[in-house]
C-alpha cells in the first residue's frame, strides 16, 4: 500500500511542483519504488538538495536552511525548540530588524551628503543616534552567541573540592549511573570525567574533577591543573565540601567563580560542618539533590534566551560581529563629522547582514553548508 501527494509550487517546501510517495518501511518495496522512478528519468537527490532548492527559490533564507540540519541533529528538547525557532524565522526576524536600522541610518547619512547646506541648518542632527541604535542591535545579537551555543552543546557544570569530599559519589547520583570510581582513598580521581544529562529539556555536561590540595605531586598534580582549567571555563561550579567532617582539608580549598553553589555532601552522616549558606545533600538518601539541580539550572547563563533567536554557528557570529564593528566605525566617523566614510561603513555593515541571510553568497559557501545535510534532506 502506498500514498502519493501532489504538492503544487510555489507553496511546496522547495517552491517547485513536488510529488511525495509514502510506503510502509519494507526495504525491498522502497528499493522497487526508487528503481522504478530512476528508470523513468529520476535521480537520487544530493545532500541537502531539497533544502537548497527551498533556499534558492526564496522559501527559506540561509539561517532557516541551516536550522533544518540543526533540527535533525538536536539532542534535547531545548535543542529542538531552538532549531524550530530559527527555522520559523526567529533569528531572521532579528537580523531583519538590524538591517532596517542600518538602512535607516544609511539613508539619513546619504541625505546629509546630498543636501549638505540644508542639513547644516538643522536637518539630520540625530544621525549618530540612528547609527547607535543599529550598533546596539548588532551588539545584542553578537552577545547572544555564547549562551546560544551552550544551549545547543550543553552547559558545563564542574564538581570541585578537596580529595574525598564526595564529588564522585555526588556526580554519579546526579548522573544516575556509576561513571566515576568511588573509594575512600583520597586522590582516587586523577583526571576529570564527563557525563551528559538532560534536565528540564536542556543538556548539562557534568564534570567530576581531581581533588584540590596543595601537597599533591606527579600525576595527581597534573589532574589538579586540569581541574583549574575546567573551573575557568565552567558555566556553574558545585563546590563540594564533606559535611561529615571526615575530610577537613576543605578549609584549604579556595574556589572563586561567579556562579558557585556551596554544597555540603554526605548529608546522611552526622553533620560536623556548619555553613549556613551551603546546601546539604546526600547522594545515598537523595536529600537535597532535587534542590541542587534547581539551583544549577537557575544559574545557567543564556538559559532564558528566546528560542530560535540566538546565534548558533560561527558563520552567524562572524557576520554579525563584522556588522557590529562596521556600525561602530560608522558611528565614529559620524561623530567626527565625516558622513562619507560613515556611509561607506554602513554599506559594508549592510552587506554583512546580507551574508548572514545568504544574499549573494557564493556557491562554495553553499556547497560547504549543504554538505552537512543528510542525503536528500
């Protein structure tokens, strides 16, 4: 049994007349259908060909086309939401707003060039303000890059503290499986271990690290140096302290990070450490684990960004960063009274926004982008 649909352009996905045939998933039957079509002059689609046709025919801009592959590759509900948002035009709408702002500033600049004497008497005095608005829009988009990239690839949450503070046991409890070796001997974890979880629809990369202490040497010291590297790049740090008091070395551990959660582990044992600002947890009984997850989620940077409106790819970031710098350059020229140079910079900024959306992009760039796609997608 099979179903066939005739989709008339230009309102089909590609903008062209299209026929879709759907059969059940028997491989032999699918091969017969494909072979029959090829005998009648059809050919197999290339990677991303349908989405590329949609872009060429104006059904999608390049940002939306790239979101199709992001949708296919999404690993979490948050990733799906972001990709759907971008494919629906969220980022494209913000880029369009930036373009309108640049066009408005450019038009105002060209008026100054065309009617120098009239402008000198008072017309166009807000030129710098118009350019500033365009610059601010570009800056906001550029600043969304890191948060959006973390939302897609996962936020880094580092568990750090003194040896034998209970980091590995807590790591395994948060992860829901035994990934780190747990032993009573201090310094068991000599390197870092990573595990990925999905909390509230977003990917979180949990990292268990080597215990921090001054007297370490050799292999353990190398692990501690790696821990410090991870702390510098972490989105959130969980500073784990042995709440039972069996690991007094916590007093010598100094962790400085803007998003740190002070956590007393081993909450199922008698408490011998009192820190009013710390969260008490137990990997054995589960005490405080839900609250710890909530606190981690509340501190993740960029998590509250609007779905589909952040920059995900380096190409996006590069184009918008270029537009931002050119708007800044245009503003400086305008402040110096040089409208001609300001206009030239704004023209280049406009081209940068066009590059983001795929206007005038060359075939090599398209080949590189669509080579990431599945066959025929």
